[in-house]
């Protein structure tokens, strides 16, 4: 496992890299307010199984990829970043794994660029269309109520950033994240402009964020039954928006932070999915 930097689209992304450079590439996308470090345990297993793993700190989380304008965090920009990083790494086709906001990016990328994606693994995050439907007809609006606060200009930075980001640490702890991870993520967001950049993902989101096309690539959806942010209705409706091979694995009793706290339970389903649908000779290096 090594820290590297890749320049793409005029920005510089920090990333974790591991595994055989000739192995099938796997891109791991984190969410809010994570960093690529959330994937450490899964990345080690994938690398040990012969895969080439790349886990970037995404736009806003890498100090060298932190534009100031909210519009720079719209979904097309986020998708373009991942494709550009894959290009820079020489990965013509790749396995794609995303959690939370990283899952949303992964759904859009797999739907709009299926020629680049061998498999999709969505961790926690339902298909955007399934989430949109749940927001209209279930308890999901209550689960997602925090989003309106995150979209408010300046106020979240003032409240969450007070006293060395102590309120953010408390928020993460109440969501079920362990204290060591909460501390690590708060420290990362304490960098100048980092918290505002992370919140820009929410502020840049519009109706089109929930209008991803159906996905045709082989897809595995992993969800914790006690996820406080993403409910069962959207999870179960996701199958309607996958036209290719699809499987849902429910992790009983697990919450939202699956990469950090349930990595051992992710390993089997993820490895099985990748091995069933290999990249093949078009994967490139």
C-alpha cells in the first residue's frame, strides 16, 4: 500500500495504490466525509488476491483538487475525474466500487460509460432513481433531512467547524462511526477549505443527480440493515434500475459505515463479484 499522486484534468489527486500493476484494476470511491483510507482493509485483501487497487481522495478531499466554486462539484465533473484518473493509470476498463457519495458517482459512471466498467459494486448507496422514488413515498425524507442543512450556505461550516470540528466529530459518532475514524476524518476536513469543499458535493447536487440511467453492467449492491441514512425501500427498489446481472447482499445489523467497520463482511461478496465478471484482455494497464 502506497500513497501516490496523479494529475488529471489540471488537478492533483492523492490516492492509495496497492497490488500487482498487471492485475485487473479496481477503483474504490469514498463518500462524505471520508478519505481513501476508509478502503484500507478491503484494498489490502484485493491486492493480495492479485488485483491492482486505486483509491483516490476525490475532488475536494485532495488538497490539490479543491476548486472553490460550488458548480465545480456537479456530478458530470465528479464522473469525469474518475475517468481521467483511470486514463492516467492506464485502465481502459476497470471494476468500480463506491460507498455513500462515491456510490452515487459509481452509479452514474457505470450507467453512462458501461464500456469502461467491468463490474459495479455499490456499497450502501441505492440507485439514484430508487432513492428519488423513496424520497417521495417513504420514511426516507426523514433519513435525508440533514441534506437540507448541508446545502445551507456558510452555516454548516460555522456550526460543524466550531471548536476544532468537535460538532462534526459528535455528528459522526452519533451516526455510528467509530471514534478513531471520526477523528481522522475531522482532522482531514480541518485543512483550509476542506469542509466547504466536502459540503459542495451536496450544494452542487440538483435534480439531475437523481436521474441516472439504468445500469447494464454486472452489479452487486451491499447494504447494512441498520443504515440510518439509506433505508430499505430504496435498497429493494434498486433492482428495477439494473438491466444486467444483479445481486443484493444485506448485512444484518450493520450500519452505514461498511468500509470502515464491516470490511471483513465486504470481502467475500466483493471478491466473488469481481471473479465472476473479470475485466478480460481489454482491461489495459
